[in-house]
């Protein structure tokens, strides 16, 4: 678990304990459900917003702002999570020996034969937007991401729509200006 995730969890637990009325078990359960929902967003955000860099195998490329919502009695009643992608260019360009966002590797590694066919991902195909696929990282866990998406209300048909490759992949160039495609 990421340090920032652990810190968020500790802060939410602390606030839930401090803010919850000692006589209200229902308020405690509400706070726990809110906390769990926020934590369920982490595998999805890490898959779609983290990448392997030279310095960090799980480098965040997104920001997350968590706003806890309280009632007049200062009890947690909800939460809003805003996320924003910081490095959109990473989709098309990576430095040498770095990787793209985890989700691309998860899909290619974890999709079944039927899903690969449905999503237009031929077995053994090389994609220019998928450099260094031979590196194996523990973050390459597609089932964890899919389960988290389900817990957040993203059903299987919507997931299939998200994972499907649109159009034909073409060679991309970036950075050096030498016109060579990414490898």
C-alpha cells in the first residue's frame, strides 16, 4: 500500500473515532463505509495514474483531493474524491527504460483470450505505447483493478468499453526528434 494511502486511511480512522458519537454505532458504520469506498478507489487510481519510472516502480502521475463531508454534529456523512492526471504526455512518451501507466500492462497481461479478441489486443502483439513489457511488477494485477472497479460501481460492460482499444495503433515518436518509433 502506498504511503499516502496509508496516511489517508489513518487520518480517516482517527477522524471517524473522534467525530463519531460514542452512543451511535450507526455513525461509526457510516464512517467505515465511506472509508472503505475511498480506499477502494486506490487500486483504480494506481492502475490508471501510476507508472514505473527509473526512480520508482509505482510513481504517481495523478493527484487526489479527499474532502470529508460532515453534518452539524461533526459526524462524517460522506466524502468527495477529486482526482486529476498530472502527466497526460506519459500515455504517448516514456523515457528509456520507463513504462507507461500500469493499466496498459495489466490489460495485456491479465485479459483472457476472449477479452483480447473483444478488445482488439492480438496475442503477442507489440505496441509502441507499451515499452518495456518484459519487466514484471507486482502492480501488474488486473483482477485487483477490476474488482475495485466493480466495488466502485463500474460494471463489467462499462469496464469492457474502457478496456477496448479504439482504432489502429500506429508508431509514435517523441522526445529525441530523431523520428524513430518508441521501442
